[in-house]
């Protein structure tokens, strides 16, 4: 095969690869890496709620510190009751 044809195939391969990445990559998740990090864990949890998560509970247990719960969101989508640290979640499947 001629070197000229090989260069054309390489250029086409690069074009197909870049087009595929552009069309099929989940860009909304990749953009998270460009955003600045929140200064507190609570701000991070509040961002989850802004992105559509209903509720989240985080338990932090560090050596030589008291355990801490962080919460954000609501217990139920239909009620505005704030979530509490001992809330239980159930995943509903529509299958």
C-alpha cells in the first residue's frame, strides 16, 4: 500500500474517532471536571440535589473525631419533608 493511501486512512480513522466521541460521549458528566470544587461537603450534597437526586445521606467517621451525618434533599419526591440522618431509601423499578 502506498504511503499516501496510509496517510488518508489514518486521517479518516482520526476523523471517525473524534466524530464518535463527540456524538456518543456523555458530555454533561465530563463537564463536572471543569467546575470548581465546593468548599464544604454540605455544598457538594446540595449540588447533587440541584442535579436531580432526590435525597442523600452521608456518614463521616474519622479517627479522633465524633461521627457526623450530612443530609440534603427530601424523603419523598411528593412531599417537601426534609431528609433526616436515619432515613431509609427504596429503589422503585418500573420493569
